[in-house]
C-alpha cells in the first residue's frame, strides 16, 4: 500500500493505472475510520480494480475552529485499517498543499445547501463541494463511494458531479449501525458513557416514524412531533433540526405523497452533534 | 475533423486519445473565430498531438440578455476555420446539455473577480470559471490556451486551475492585433465604420503609457490620465474602467515599483464594449 501526499504525484499514479485499463474506486474520508468507512472501501474493491482512500480533515468545511480542533485523529490506526481491506493508495494531502497562500476558489451547489445541516453550519457544504472537487481532480476516480448517513452531502455531491460534468460515478452506500442502531460516526468516540447510552434514541425515532407512515399517518407535522417525543424522552439533548424532506430536492414535505421522503435530524447529545436519517416513505409508484 | 456535442462522448474520445499516449491541447471559444483564435489553435498544435476546440456561447457569463442575443455567430464559417488549422475535434455542447433543469453548481474565484470587468459585469467570471471547469472535465486536456487580451480571465482561470488541482497547464498567448493595433475580438464585427476608425485609440493609449513609463513617469494617476486623454480625444466614447493593476494580484498600483504592472481598460465605443490591456511595466528585478 502506497501513501501519497502530493496532488501531482497522485495524478501521475492514477494516470498510470488508467493507462493500464484499471478502473479506480475512491473513498474520501476525514480519517478516524470505522466499520462504515471499511464497508465503503469493500464496495469500492468490488466495483473497480484499484482503490484509493483519502484521509484529510478539511478545514474549510468546519464552521467552528473548536469543532475542527476536537475532530479525532489516528493516522497509524487508519493506515492499518486501509491495508486490511486491500487499499492500494492512501492519499493524505497537507493543509499547505490543499489551501496554499492566496487560495481563493470555491465550488457552490446553490439551494440544496441552504437547509438542514447547511442552515446550522454556514459554509459547510461549500467546503465539502470544494474539497471533493479537488480530491476528484487529484485522484481521477471512475467511481466514488459515500455513506448515506451524510444524506445531504450525498445529494449535494451527486448534483455537483452531474452539473460540473465530472466523469465520476457517485455511489451512496447504506449507513452502517452499531447493534443498538446508532449510526457509525467518528464523532461517536467523543460521546460520554451516558450520552452513548442515550444516542440510540435517534434511530428509534427514525424507525418509529417509518412504521407510523406505513400504518397510515401522512401528516408531516405529526410524524415529526412523534420523532421529537421519542428523542426528548430519552434524556437531555438539543434538537438542531428534525425535518421531513423530499429525498432528492431536500425541500420540506408537509404530507407524504407521490415522491420519496426522508426524515433527517441533527441532535446535540452532550457536547457532540449527531446526525442521522432514514427513507421513511418510498412514494406512490 | 469530428464534431461532438455530448459531454460523455467528448470524455470517451479524450480517454481513448490519452490511452494511446496522445496529449490533448484545448482552445475554448465562443465562436465567430478570428485570427486570434487561430493563433491559439496553432500554438495548441505545437504543444500536443491532438487539438480540441470548443464553440459555445455560454449564457451564464453574460449579465445582460441583450448582449447574449447580439453575440455574433457563424458555426459554418467557424468549422471551416477549425478544419483549416488541423483541429481534431470541435466540441459544440448545447445549452440543454450544459445547464439542464435543476442546474445549480457554480465555481467562484473570490477576490480576483471583484474589480475591472468583474465590477461592471457582475457574475461574469463566476460564469467563466464554471463553464471552463465543465469544459475541462469534458475535454480532459493536458494544456489549454487563452488569449492575453482577456487578461483578467486568464488570471482568474490560472488561479482556479491551481486551486482546484485541475491537471491542466494554462498557457496565455499574446493578443493578436489588426494592422492599426486594434485587438482582435468577435465583438469588432459589431463596430460601425466610424467606431472602427476610432477604436485603435485604445492601443495607442496603452503603448503611449508604456513609453511614458519607460521615460521615467512612475505615478499611476498621471499615467492613467494620459491614457484617458488619448482615448477621449479620439471621439465620443464611455470609459467603463481604465486601471493600472498588479499583473498577478490585479490590485491597483499607485506607483510603478518592484512588481510588474498592467494597464487594463474597457471602453464603450458606440454600442460595443471593447477591452484591451498591456504590460506597461516589468518591475525591478
């Protein structure tokens, strides 16, 4: 397994691979890898001959310096995990290479980034779209894999890839969960024992709404209220957002109808902000 | 010579070329080709084995619908000119392919786009940066050639290419001029006979400032005033901007000093807005 930290060197490696007819799968990460990331990598291995994983904690997608500073890191552990699934290259660019002095170019996906996580984290998706464009340009992948846990991110990046004619296939993979339903996330490591016990309430709320919708409840306001009750009953927390949205357009859904709907949430439990989502309605076909 | 109008097809052609070890030179244009474009193409032929020219009048870089509607077009003539210099592919995407319904992704180069043409044409460089990113992603060139006449555009695109790690070498080529000094431009076709006679005053003003600087004048305000006198003496016109700027940062230069300086201008003569520029000072080395 190679470690590459310079964009030009990454491009040369990829050009050589592609010149030999090998397709490249790419999993961009911010490190502190968990089973969710490893599942993306395994899926990448199934879809292409070569696998590149990037590990880069991207400063432009953090809107709070404190959150950036607290983001957990473990490069040695991450490299071992990448090797264990047969990764070919780990791309680990430095801040200096990614954002050199005078840096001033940003990619914006307008509209899709205004609500949900975009509302409480201004600039976040501009940072995500920009770094993913840069990583794609360095890695030149045929296919890139993202977790459905970051549902809005996946929608933004799918739209960006289509809009900018990037020659990359975007694949969203199912959220990997702990046995009690908590979505895997690098941030889970920062939960206190009490918060960790409380956190599965998010998935319980999502699955409850799914069942409620199946049982005939179509009213978005009522479904959201049910989810909120379950979350707030589990212990002290602060709901950042809890929304029923169109699965593609991310616009609010007042009543379940023809189109698929997603329940998406972000909740602070202790000092950690957790996000999760579930497709609660497939739409009428 | 092939004509390709679909991004995926363009990507497939380029992938095949590059798979055979052929480098690709790219000249993006809005058509109505003149000798300036042909010079870019010839330079492209010298730098790579294959030459792609795009012809696309990009709506998102026009801030006035009227200017877009009036932009001259001549596809048949353009194709003949491309063939005459040995172009391999003419890429002619449609508006529907470039900006399909729901399109919402834009590339912004912050700062560099605020002054000069950016000030009088809001959104112009956002449109330019976005379409060039899209064209690069479709054509996958090794080298792309741009005229120095569009001096701010060249600075913006060079910065964007570096910032986004696009694997493309950006080459700026000298402005090609009519015998009387008027910079070649597709817009020249819209000048009335009287305006055409008046228009060379722009280049006269630029070369005058260059000589004045060489003769010892360092004061930006005085140099600009000299240029303005020459332009206004030539006939009725409206100066949009006339600025002495740092050749890389595009920031105003009060006195000629260590760094290279460029005199840049945009002037309305009759109903046509003409731009031009000249490196009037090389800086002290």
